[in-house]
C-alpha cells in the first residue's frame, strides 16, 4: 500500500513537472526572435538556444550574409564594375560563405575573451548567439539597399551626373540617421546577447566585444605607422 502511494506521488510530481514545462514552452514559443530580439534580447537568446534547431541559425547567417554583401557589389565607386547579374550571383554565393566564416571566427574570439570574465558559454552556444545578433543586420539591409538607389556611383545612379540631387542628399541623411541609431542599438543587443550566452552581465558582454576591437585597432595603427616610416625612410 505504501509503495503504491509513493508511486502515485512520484507520478503526480512528474505529471505536474510536465505540465509546468508545457506551460513554460507555450509562453516562450510566443517569442518571435525576428521581433523580440530588439526588446527582449536575453529572453530571445535563451529561448532560441533551447528550442530552435541548428538550421534556423544557418538560415539567419545565409540571409544576413547575402543582404550584407548586396550594397557592396552595387557600389561602383570601389574601383571596379561588373554586370548586375554577376553582382547578384556573387552576393548569393559569397555572402553566406563570408557570413559563416565571420560568424565562426567571431564566436571563437568572443568565447575566449568571455572566459576572462568567467563566462560559461560553449562554442556551439556562442556561434548561435552571434547568428541571432545578425537579425539586426537583416533589418538594416533594406535601408542600405534603398540608399543604393540614391548614392552616386551605384548601379542605380546616373553615371553622367556631376552633382548629387537634393532628394538623394536628403534620403542619404535620413538613412544615415536611422543607421546610426540602429547601429548603436545593435551594440546594446550584441552586448546583452553575449552576456546571456556567457551567463554574465551585459557590461561584460560589451567589453567582450570591445577588447578584441581595441586590440585589432592597436595592431592596425602599429602596422600603418611602421609602413609609413618604412616608406618615408626610402626617400
């Protein structure tokens, strides 16, 4: 009798735990990462890491990579011009590849730097987190593409024009303001996302991004200064 009661109690506890888990999943499944990443970054990251499959993150990298490269291939001021079909194909092929490589490299860097702050993220969690932050760049892509229609030197501008129209100037200014705001907010989102993956504060997440950037900047300055002295020394 006692054994039966004990089994019944265990069964009820397991059933209750299952119900609570289903309720929790129902609540979290209401999150749409494409939207919630802006205002519920930490919750979105945790939800995606727990419930989204890997192909979801690969899809984000694919789309973000293509959209990030499109404005560049449309810019003829870079010193070369290629047919528009070839430009689009390059974005479709190289975008995902470059996006995947940069995501994995960034994940490795942020993983190592985060360990200095006693972060707990794994590499698998970190690259998925970096992929989620690219949702912001997907939002920004339409603004960049709209700007491509008005920017002098793009496929869509008049190649014989010697001046920029007031409309193009106004559009560039408005888009520039929006991109500045979105850029600042994307830093906040990335700080929170990395903080959630590592299970530490957003400020530590910010410095996890800042430290590699500062190191790269210092190395670049040293290289430029060294090359400058070498060039001037030959005269």
